[in-house]
């Protein structure tokens, strides 16, 4: 019964949460650093930033798993290299999110280790923005350049495989007319 309530495909429905969290987490981390510098309690203040990173890692895992679940169907219409690029970017993002989460966890302790960990984790959240952009950009290319969504549309309105394969090259640069 629950499966009737979930959208099909599930992957596009869940990927927006890690994207949103990727943009919010640096704000929470930097805000926590500022608040701690102004005298806020470390444990209480940094816990929120660490919890946001945990939510980001969890949502990245769910996105990765749902993408893998739908891999076979989408591979029928998307060039393998484009799909692999997206998958590798997603895996790297997830691993990086776990690393930053681990460092953020060390930020909950006091002293120099905690202080250094908080600053390193905050810097790591900025690296996550870059990694998240790479995942989102390659995923957008799957949909908008290669027609990945057509794998879920009936044959009468789906793009044919030949027109999708014709799109394997880079889209023309509309700013220069080339």
C-alpha cells in the first residue's frame, strides 16, 4: 500500500533534499562558528550544524540508493558514460559528506581538537557545495540533454533512442552562438 503513495520514479523526488541541505549546511556551520566565537555553548550550538550534516549524509545515501534502483531502466535511453559520470559524482559526494560529518562530530569535543575540527568541517561544507553542484549538473544533463525521463514515458511521447544518442555531444554554447 505504501508503494502506491510513493512517486515513480522515486529518485527525482528525493534528490532535491540533499541539494537544499548542501546549500543550507554551510550557513549553519558558519553561523555556529560565529555564535561560538561570541560566547554560545559549543555543544548546543555545534550540535545543530552536525545534525544538519547527518541529515545531508542520510539524504545523499537515499538519493544514491534510489538512483541505483532505477539505473537499468534509465540506461536504456542514456549513454553509459553520461550515467557513469553522474553516478561517480554522487558516490564522491556521499563519501565527502560522511567525511565532513565525521570531522564535525569531532567538533563537539572541547579544546583545540574541537576548535580545529569545527573550522575544518565548516570548510568541508563549502567543498560539499562544489561536489553537490557536480552531482546536480551531471544529473540535469541526464534529464535535459539525454532525455532520461523518457524512460518513464509511454512510447507515443518518449524520445526515440536515436535522437537521444545524437545528443551525446556537448550542448551548443548559446552565449557565443557556437
